C-alpha cells in the first residue's frame, strides 16, 4: 500500500512538472510557433486576418475575450516566429483599463517594484509589469493611448547562432 502511494505521488509530480513547463506560452499559442501553426491552433472565434509588416515584424490580428473583457488581439512574429501577443482593450476608457489592472493584480499580485517608464509616479496612465515565472511570461499593462496588455516570453526564443 505504501509503495503504491509513493508511486502515485511520483507519477503526480511527474505530470505536474512536465505540464507546468509546457505552460510557457500564451493561451492556445506557443512562443516560437509559425503563422501557419497559429492559424491551426486558433479557435474560430478569433477571426484571424493579416495585419501588417513593419520593421521586420509581421502581425496577425484577431479578437479575444476573457472574463468581462473584450480585446483586439495582435500576434507579433519575427522571422516567422511568435515573439509577442498584444491585446488592446476594446473599451479603452480609463475606467475599463483600471478594472483590467485590478483583475491582473488579483491574478498576478502586485506589479514589479522598481519597474518604471520615465518616472512612473508622474504618469497619468497605468504602466505596470508582472513576471509569471511558472509560465515563463512577462505581462505588461500600458495605458497610454489605448489600454494594451502585452505578453512576451521571459527569455525570447532565438535561433541557435555561433558567438556571443
């Protein structure tokens, strides 16, 4: 009986560890996936369509909703590899942005201490960042013109190269 319990505990830990490392992505995407892989993985309600190409960054745009929030989604690719997901709150009012910040703090806790943009205390808009270590993401809330939520991997995916 004791051996069976130990085996079940080891099996449960193995499943937990292997599944937690696979979470280093955003929702149905995986950092580094191609545009084609994104299209295949996306739910139909995402309404994905071509975005633009600026400064070697290709974007695919769509829609996303979570909880009571609706967003315009923008998937950013560099060298056909997903490097960021930007969600722009459809209701970009300061009140909605403040509610989004509250929801993020309920999930991730207080934003990083010492993280500022041009002296954060002087800014009239939210600019907060969280590190989701378990999932391997950096989450940034930027409320300048719109209310944007930016997801990026903590360590950007890079192709193996020689040198530094």
